[in-house]
């Protein structure tokens, strides 16, 4: 048996596998399907200080080798989560990372302060949200805005702060360095790519929001490249995600420099995915003489 445990930001995890935000709810939804001893942590559905309604119309569209979603970050708001979900989440026995969203820098800071409670082990910041004070430009596409929101959050919490980077940029390394300099404790990447699906019968977009976030195995090479680039450029831990469907996929991300990996679309296809992926990683390590999973991090020969 390989030692799959890791210590991520001071958080002991039984495996390096994190359930990616938006694909496992708050962890309660998958607990009956997967052995939670194979799950390192859960990154919950994105939370805002107040409830968000989300987008109208069709929200999900299947595509070749992936899927598009335009949920619009619908969520019940932090107060409702803390009262109705968090007590049950604590009983799962796995670390919980609260994913958070906002429309202004001030809203992010408020959200971070509200989520700094017992039962939340770290914050993951979705900076792909549009900044309503800057004409709707996503925080994550501008180094200065990304840094500003990171500083505001760091000033509002004593929890580890993981900033989730958008791939919809020209140079992700520049964004990563700006966020690191602003005090981020870790980076997770990548968030979804912006995509479009068309119904040729109606000549209309399938999604009610027109465009949506593209995820699944088709984005893996892009995500893997970005993780490799960023891991080389920063001095803080990296959590890699994007199209991980198998244990071998997860190992590739760790070889590229990821300290932990997040499983997303695979959970929607197979609620038992994280357990299977953990077993596949263990099997590969056993066959290749790897005694501790951390031995492979950043070992890509390039």
C-alpha cells in the first residue's frame, strides 16, 4: 500500500483528492456513494454573503468529451449554509474547503469573514466572477484586480486562502504571481474554459446564458500545461484540476507540480469516481515502486 496522505496548507488529508467545487455539493450528496476515507477534502459549492438565484433557462449542455454549464453560481448564501449544512458537513470526517464568490472586492472580504468559523478548514476563492464595479470584467483576468481581492480576503480571515485561477487569460503565470505576491497561500487551477454550444435546429445557443464553462476530459491538456507553468513559477502549493477522470490523469497533474488534485466532471458521470481514482493511483504507485505519493510531485522531466 502506498502512502496517499498529504499535508496541504497544514490540513492533514487522507489522499490528495479534493472534490471540486460545484460537482459534489457540500459533500453530503456523494457520501453514500463513495468511501470518504478515499477523499482528501471537499471544496463546497460556491457561496456568497447572500443567496444568488443563478441563471435562467437551460444550464447544462453535454458536448464532445465534456460538458458546458451556466448555473450562474446559484447558492443559498453563507448564513443558510452555516445553519443548515455545516453541522452535517462536520460529521463527514473530511476537511471542508469553502469555495466563495462575490461581485465586488468588499463582498469577497465580507464572505471570507463570515466563513471563518469552526468546521471550515480553508477558503477557495473563485475569481472568475465579474466585478460589477469595473464594467463586469472578471477579477481573474486582470492581475491588479486579482491581487486586490486576494489582499482583501487575507485581511478578513486567518484561514488558508486558495485562489482559483481562470484559464481564460493570455498569461496565467502573470496572474498567479500577482496573487502570490498579494498573500495567497495556494493556487488552484484551472477553472472552466469559456465555451458555446448551438442547437442547429433552432439556430440558437443551447444554454440560456449563451456561453458557459467548459469542463471534462477535453480540457485536460490545457489544464495540465497551465499547472506545469504555474507550479514552476510560484513558491506556494498548487492544486491541479481540469479533466481528471482516472488515477493516471491525477498522477500526471502531480508530476506537473500539483500538490493536490481536484476531481470535478468525473463525479457527475460516476459518483464513486474519487474512490476509484484513489485506488488507481495506489495501484500505479505500487507497480512503479512509489512508497509515498508526494515523491512524484514536480518530477516531470522537461
